[in-house]
C-alpha cells in the first residue's frame, strides 16, 4: 500500500510539473508568480522616486557630484556590471534548462548564478573598503551618502537573492520538490536585482 501511495504521489507530482512546464511554454503566459511581479513593480516605483530625488539634488550641487564621482573606480563598476549581467544570463539558462527537463544542467546554472553574485558581493566590499581607506565615508558629502545608501540597499537585495537561489538549488536537487513556477519566480527576482544595479551603475558611475 505504501509503495502504491508513493508511486501515486510521484505520478501526481510529475503531472503537476508537466502542467507547469506546458504553462510556461504557452505564449502569453507570464513566468513566475504574480506576487513577484507586483513586488517588481513596487521596487521599480520606489527606486524611480529615489532617483528623481537624486537627480534633483545633483543638479543643485553639480560640481560636488562630479568631483566626488571622480573618486570612484569606473573599472570596478564595469567589472561588477559584467559579472552581474553574466549571472542574469546564467539564471535565464537555468529556467530554460528546467523547462526542457534538463534538471542537472539547471542545477549547475543556478549554482553559477550564485557564484557570479558572490563575486559581485566580494568586489563591492573591496570597493567600499578602498573608498573608506581613502577617506570617503557615508558622512563625507551628499554624493557619498547616496553612494553608500544605494549600493548597501542593492547588496541587501543581493543577499536575499542568495537565499532565493539557495531555495532553487534545494528544489532542483530532488525530483519530488521541483517546481517550474518557483524556478521562474526566483529568476524574476534575480533579474530585478540585476536591473536595479544597471540603473545604479549608470547614476553613480556614468551620468556626468
């Protein structure tokens, strides 16, 4: 009886996974859970409001922002952007592999996503330490207040992203736990973290 029940449960889970994969492949179907897209919209609105305030203050102290910006290492900013965009590509490959039922490959891509995110995190800490040793802290001036606040908030989102990727890895390791919806929801969050960084990079490092 127990074996029959287990077999039935596995078959039911397989049917659910197949249904999720079919739904994900259907045109016009938004990947992931709607709640995550509501969160993405909320985050976009909050950051957009902050950026409007940043740009307003920048126009009032243009020279201060230009001089402070010159103390940031653009090479580190570009490196981190490339690293995070690569992680975004990895998580996209994870979703594609999971949709195709190639779960070992999906698992590897999920691990690579986390690894690239970790490289970004370590590089960001290195940049903070370098700036602080040079005498530029949160209280140095208005520009560095925005710099530390925005990059710290982004790193907090990235830390949550590590937990999300950990959950995806945990799910992918066992056939009984796999969920295409969960993989796509996690990937949506990770793409949001990457998207926010691209905008932060443009504001702090590029815009003159």
